C-alpha cells in the first residue's frame, strides 16, 4: 500500500559536499602545505582521472603503500570518486608479509609514493597480477601518477552508497593471522556521526592525525574531516616535538593518540618549561589503542589535559565506546559508554549476558560494525552470534553501564584457575617512577598452568633493578598476580599503531 | 563471497540511550516543570504500559489531539517504545476536518489531553472504529491515561529500525487537500544529524520549541533532543513575552521560528528597553516556514541576532537547506545550501536541470525525504521523478549554489506572461514602517490573465492609507508587479504554524 522503502541509503560524496559548502575552509595541513577543501577536491579529481586510465573503477582493489603524507590522502579520496576499494598496507611489514597480503586480497593495482617505491616495484615484479603505479608530487605538492595521462573523459561519482565497501583493512595482527576487515561507507559515516555527537561538533575543529593512516584510527580522521567539514593536521610521524608544536601553534582542537605517544608528549612538554600546559583550544585528547595505564591518566588529570578514553577496533571502525569528558575523573580508567549508533553487551563463553560488574567478552552491534571479513565466511560466522559481533576483548560494565576494558581474551593469563589481566600488572609497574614502558605476558608453568612474566624499559639513566620492581609490585598486587620474573629490556615490542605486542613479548622469555 | 549487507539499520531507542548516557541531564523544561532524561524515560515507560493494555502495539495508528505540553511529549516517546504510529492532529482543525483525517488515516485510537477532551470524545462517538484515551496529569505532572491499569507485563522495545514509520503527518494544507506524509525513523535521525553538522552540536544546547508539536518543525525538536542529548524549552504558545524571557533567563541556545513570530519577538524586545539585545548564549535563530521578508532579516542583522534561514517541508522532515551563520550577511535572503544528507536540484517543467540563476521547481533526494504519502500511491508517484522528490516550490541556485526560494508554485502569479512572486511584493510592503503584516495573491483578470492583489495589516494606531502604500510599492516594483489593489485588513490568515495562507487571501477579495 505504501511506497517501498529504499533499501540502500545514498549520500553526496563527502569531499564534494565539503568543497561545495566550504570551498575555502582548510581541509588539511601537512608540513608547510595548506589545502582548502576546494584544493583537495581539485587534487583528488586530477588523480582520479589518472587512476581511471589504466582501468581502475567500481570495485577495483587498489593497494596503497605510502607514508602519512598528502599523496596518501589524495589516493583515498580519488578511489572513493571511482568506487574502487582501498587496501591500505602497513609500511612496517616485511616484503614477504606484504606479498602474502596482496595475494590474499587479490589486489590488481599497487600505488606507492617515492619513499616506498622500491619495495612496491619489487612486489609488482614478484606478483604478475599487480600493476604498479608510482605516486609523484611536484614542487607545488601536486599529486600525480608517473607516466599516466590526465584524461578527464570519465564521469566521477558524486555520491556514495552506505552499503558499499570503501576499504579492506587488515587487522594489525596483535593476535593470529591477519584478515581483511570489510569497511563500508556506512561504518565510516555512522562512526563520524557517533563521534561528533559524543565529542561535540564545532565548525572550527582541527583534528591532529599522527597515527598511521593505514590503520582505522588514522583513516577515520580523514573521513571525519570531510563528513563534518573540519580540518586535519597531518603528521608523518608521531614525534612528540612536532605534535606539541602543532597543538600550541596550529589551533588543534582534537588529537587521537595511544598511551605511549601521549606519554612521550608529556615528557617533551616537561622539557620545555616547568609546568607547561596545552592551550584551551585543545578540547579533546582521544586516547585509544588498549587499556590506558592509570598513572598516565592521573598525570594528565593533574595537568588539566582533557583526556577522553575510547575503546574500539578495526571491526568497529575505531571508536565504539567513549568516556564523556564530564565523566573523565569520576570514571578514571573506563572507556565510557557506547557511541550513539552502537549497542554493547558483555557475554559469557556461552553467549549469555553476564551481570553488571562481571567480566566477559565485549560484543557490539550497530551500523559501525563490519559486515564481516573478506572471503572468509567461516571466520565471519564465528565472529557473530545472533547479530552480535564478538570483539574477543574482555571487559565489564559497572553499575552505571560504563565499560572497563580488561584485556584481549587471547592475552588473558590463567594462573592456578585465577584470571590474571596483563594490563593490570602493567599499570602497577608503570606507576613506578623509574619505569618508562612495561609489558606482561603469560608463560607456561608446570604448577600453575601459566604465570605472569613482566618486561620493563627503564627511564634513561635509571639503575633500578628488577628485585626492587618486584618488591614494589608485591605491595600492590595479589600474590598470584605478581610476575614470576621481571626482565629489564632496551625496547618493548609494539606495532605501528603503538599497540603493545604481547605475543612478541613471550618470545623474549629466556629459555 | 562476502557476508550479506544488512538491509535495515537498527539503532538503540534514542530516549533510552539518552537516559543511559546522561540520566540527570535536563531533557525538557515546560513552565515550572523540569524533567531529566531519566524522568522523561520513566514517564514514557509508565504511559507505554498503559497504552499497551487496550492493545496499542507495533503498527497501531494512534491519533493525538493535544496542546504543546508535557503529555504530548510523553505520548510521542511512549508510542516509539511500542512501535506504534503517531498521527498528530492539528488542534485548529474543525470537528469535520478532524473526522475526515481520522477516517483517512484509519486511526484506531485517539488520545487527547484535558483541553481537547470534549472534541476528542465527540469524535470517538462519531467514529465507531476509534477508541478514545484521555490523557491526565496529576499535581506532580505525572502523565497517565484515565481508567487504564499500569501493567508492566509487556517488554518495551529498546531499539528502532530506520525504515519503520514513526508518524504520519498531514501536510499543513496551504494548498490542495491534506495528505498523510510518511515519516520514518531514518528521516528523523538523518535530519537531526544534518542539522547538528550544519548548526554545530554543543553538549549544553537548549532548543526552544514554540511551534506546534503536531507540525514537523515542532516534532523534530523533540527528536533532536533525544538524538543529540540536548534540552528542550517547551512553550504552549508562541507568545513573544514568554519566548523572550526564556531566551534571556533559561540559557536557550537555539530557537525555531517563523517570520511572524520573530517579528513579534523583536517588537516585544523593543518595548522593554531601548536597544535591548539577546544574550550571546542564543547562538542560532532558525527561521523557516517560507521565504523571509528582507526587512526582517535586516532588522535582525542590525541587532546582531544570529538568524539562520532554512528551507524545508513536511516531506523533507523539516530542514532541507540552511544558510550557514558565516554566510548570513553575504547571502541575505538565501536559504543556503542543502544539509549533509540532502541533494538538491532545480528542474524545469520537463524535469530537466536548469542553469544556475534560472528559476525552476526545487527537487530533493536523500534519507531525510519521505518514502511517500500514506495509501496514495498515485500521489506519491506524481511527486517523484527518477528518485527526485518535487517540492512544488519555486527557487533558483546562485552561482555559488546557494538556494533562493521564490514561492510555492501554486502561489505563483502569471501576469501578462510574466512570473510574479507574491513573496517579493510582500517583502516590499513589509519594508514600509507602518506595515505589520502583508499577504499577496493573484486575482483573475480579463486583460493580464492574473494580477497581484495585496492585503496589509497596519501597526496599531496607524492611519496610513492604501494609496500611500501603492505609491510606496511603485518605487520598488516593476509596473507589472505593483498590486492592482491594496486592502487594509484587521488580520492576515495564517495556519497554526504561522505560515501565510494565500488561498484564504483570495477569498477576501471583494467581488
């Protein structure tokens, strides 16, 4: 009787709309280059025409191996105009790992910038399916493809469909074999909306991006910029000096960081001037990438830094839960409440809801959650239960429904039948004044099944010994949580997003 | 190969989510009553249980005849928890008009508050299909249904589906016969998002609602409150004194108005103190309901009132295009650019796009546009062309793509082959210092086909004659646009949303 409902939601292409609405508004600042939305759109369209020439179009899988720089950004938007699927590659992977991923995703094109050109051309020689496209940029920062004519003959898409796939992002691989997560336009859009409703939306917002753009935490900043019509301040590296300078000088209002970067930012800030503070323009320090160590949160609270803890993963298109600024002190250590479009439940191992306060596996549902993994129906099926996506992360909700993330389930140490959460032990070790970084993993043990083992990087020049640290830990931790050994090491293994790699830690245990 | 995409987007119920996230945050202030989101949720759930008892559930069509007061708000949210469809009735309609509409929409329940109880019970006696439910509220403002037990036996829905129908709103009927516009949850949600992205979203926003809640411009404020987690300041009447007091005393940040209300607000402000201004907390005066007279816009600009002109209609769930505050002076009189989810085109009578600057019919597309009219497939079909909804409004886009709304197509006067826009003539008359209100319509004419006729309400005590006004108009208008007659009348016919009723004007022409 009524008109049929449209099953697919179509929206104007976000960059096109941003450039129509605010052509002169700053879209992106990277080094000394400043591009307005109109300029970014122009660059995007030029590149899209070049990419179309060798046959990139709707559904083409295009891998991208490039630094956090303007060419990366232009490729992202150009592929969206062509309806092609972006496969961003982790620049830290080995040649063999990259080749495996390119084969796994069946990419037919590989774009790279000058920095990664040699690696990319070698990969293209190795994999005959792959066409190699070399990104170049001239002295005026114009981004193009080497040896490709600019033929504006095709019509670029001015809209996008929320059910379409925008990219395939391989999970950072802190556990298990990497798999390609399908990222839809809808996930990106609802994520940006949920974020804006939680963090507020101001027309003069400027979001600092120092996380890798090939991870979801970086890529989503580019999307929030064009959806919300706000500026991006892009950094190639998460160097604390450059970040602090941008916050103080460039009007940055929001920054996404992980704990280890935030720690280094504070250390750098301390160097310059005693008691230096960030300006009031910085209204949100979005802290993700794993449970935050309590000492860091307290250090920020003491300095009035507006830390907003967040929990998310590639499969939830970054931010899934966020602690509202007003709750930051009252709920220190919590990742807050789910974003507007997200539903969150804690289930036990039988997929039954647990009581408030009880730990279990965090499950998510909503339009920011991936429809599944690329060509891995069995893995997708295992990840979903009655429409709920199992994150594999352990956590609990307090009596007010605030999420506390404990650990990856795969990182959980079960010692003598007791659950031991590595993050809890790390937090205690990090509260010691001489400890710079800490990582804890489980080690097989004949008597207890598993026991916790800790690795610690000390502050420069420190002479603290592991015995002193063990004594310290014993003051704060139940007997079964105290590490069986604490090793002092020069470096703690992390992935390119700064996340601790606990699997790698286990390999460091002396046999 | 990939997992099937979900065809329907489900979200947590907005009020439930708001009450979970910010239980103590002010949800609504009405008179001396202040309800938090937790209190509003409690009221809603109590009423939902009562409504469920006589059988209101998924898909039930429930008409509501009530004043702009708390019972109206509670019914809206209670029906959403039951999945029932709200049919808000215009309280200004006659008994016969209401009966026609109740029959047309096939409502099975009619809720009314004490004020409209007599009308409603008469309608229920007249229409045997209809069950009458009388809304009561006690001294503590608790809202309930007379003689209905409170049985919390059923499970209330905690989520909603964006494709489902939330309400059926009869168009205000400035032209033609009323028809029921289907309003989906998706329209409301995307409308709130588009509005927040355009107007910014601040956690401490408070939106003043003085437009009738039975019109889309009022109802959407209730939705924006629960979606964005912000407060509503509800007024039963658009009385300028009460509105001005709320703006000055209650921290109102946004208000939705139509021109005639804004005019009265300024007049009232003038009475109190010479040069009185609104506080800086008022950051957005959203002005809709038809093309705004230029003199009013200039009067506001001179006082620093942040007027944001908007264009929308029931079928676009209110706001479709909005002039960004930064463009207000540069584009005076424009309705700005389409909201984030909306696409806008100007087509000629053959559904072909016209050039920039050329007038034509405004067409819209996107998730805020209705899927159609209730049980009127042929009307729905006529309104859509290749997925574009024809608004029936005339307008043009300037060289920067900014929308200028001219008039309803049905109000257009064609005189000697020339298009004459009533709003343009009204704007000139309103710029005369003695004119309070003006309305223009066409009258059949043997020589010119049609000629414009004007009606004017003068300021209290004014002795200006129509000859003087004619002379004045001649100074600003081309010969063919000058009204053939100007009648001075005590009242200009308007609908309950304050929109000018030009059809009614034509009836005032002396024969």
